[in-house]
């Protein structure tokens, strides 16, 4: 029963491992190594989530991050195949610019941004990452930009 449930969950979301890093902690006897994984999940229909978790090995870190990402999903407003309007968001030293694009343009984005945008199901977008190239901060900046997006209906209400 539990195995069937796990199979269904895997197919529900598209999982992308954006970054894996070996991190060490210095203790009395030497260095303890662990792995840190940055995972982005999405259903390609506007729901997207991310998490950074550590584990004793790579698979443990990825599984922990995927589980955590499922718990903090964000709904992205999508109009057609792009975003409703241009948005700029700064998270720490990373700054991200997301622009709506005409159908057929495709995803014009760097690695970290591309993973998040494709997981959300956006197929036409222009983006530029400015400032820091730290993958975790860039992904968090994209999520911040997504949270700032407003649907056309919300804009008309004002």
C-alpha cells in the first residue's frame, strides 16, 4: 500500500535536482561530511516548490528536500504560456528579472531559473539573473518574484 502511494506521488510532481554540494563540519576527530541538495518540484500546471536539505548521502538529502518541497508549494499565476507581467525581485545579493514573452519564444533562462520556470509549467518567458550567482539565492529570488505576480483580475480590481 505504501509503495503504491509513493509511486503516485513521484508521478504527480516533476522533480529537478538543481544543486548538490558536499559540506563538512569540523569536529574533535576530524571532518564530518554530509551532502546538501537543492530540489525544485512542479506539476507543470502552476504549482511549484523548493527546498534545501542535508543528508548523510546524496539520495537521502534529495529525498528529504523533495518531501520538504511538497509541503511548501506555491501557486504561480500563468496567463496562456507565460507570466501576466514583468517582475523584478531581489533576494540577498541575487536579483532576478522575469518578463512575459510571446508564444513560441521558449524559456530564455539560466540553469537555476530554467529549472523553476519549467517545473511551474511556463513555456514562454524571458529572464535575466543579476548580481550573485549563488544557486540557492537565485531560486529563492525566482520564488519571491513568483509570489509578487498578480493575475490580470487582481490588477483590474484596483
